[in-house]
């Protein structure tokens, strides 16, 4: 096999997926649910590692963020949110075009959550709706889903295909405290909604939250 910079990432990704598959085969019931989530996480981690290891190839691309630093200065940054696999933190990349590409130490500035007060970006250009990410530990915490059940995530948008503990920071029922995202906590929140519980049984966790929120809002209008 020809060795290149991606070889360690590919090997690690394969190992993660094999471990998740092994867990899935060994445990029935709820353990199988957690193992499927682990398998999904392994695939997502591998893709994130591949992208993050090659972040220089993607500089200047991504979403447009307003970044407010702790010294109250504000800068516009066009970047994807990357994962630092050594520090285990997310980061943005600010490109300072005053410096040549050969001067990578000055041209590319990594921005980590602890350096900022918040970051923000537009998620709906028709309404000019903005979403804010606040620094928490190793990432920025966004609120891509608001409602009776709110969802906090590492990224400004989440959908059914990337709805997993690797992207979700926490979930919140009404004004209660934010709790860890897992199946048991989600079941507890929607326990009085048969339709949402049915979606959980089908492992459609994103759909369960959306259905619960819609049902609560419909009931409130009656």
C-alpha cells in the first residue's frame, strides 16, 4: 500500500467502524441502539478527520462568520468549522492575505472557541436570520432547533443524517436545564407523545423531536 498523509486517518477510521460493528453484533436491545449510533459517529469522525487534516486546501471556503474576540474586536471569517484532532477542539481559519501563501505561519490564523466571546452567521438570507455560537469547552454551541424541545449542536445546522452525539451538545425541554443528548433523555422528554415515541422506536431521533415540537405547537393553538 502506498503511504501518504491520509493513510493514518483511513486506518483509524476503519478501526473505529470495525469496533462499532463489533459492538452492534454483541449486544441486543438498547445496547444495539447505542452501537448503531457509535457506528454512525465513527463514519462522521473519519470524514471530519480527513477534512481537518487538509484544512489548508479549503481555506477561504465555507460559511461567513462574524467573530467577536475576547478583546471585543470583531472580524469577518470565511471558513468551515474544523476539528483539531490533537487538541480535540473545533476551530475556524482566518486568512490574512497581507501575507503570501508561502508564509503559512502568518497567513493562516486558527481561531479556537476560548479566544472568542461568540461567533455568528446568517442561516436564512431571506429573513436575514442570524444564529450565534457561544464557546463551551472544545466547541461553539449553536441552537439550530428551537421549540418545546431545543437542540444545541457543534454546528449551525443539523439534520436527520448527522443527528448524533458527535454533533449534538445537548437537548432542553422548555425552560429546564440542558441535558446530555441520548435516547433515554429524549424518551423522557417526549414520553406523553405517542407519535414521537414511535419515531424513537424506529431510531428516527431527529424526526421524533420535530414531530414532538409540531404536536405541542398544534395543541397550543386549539
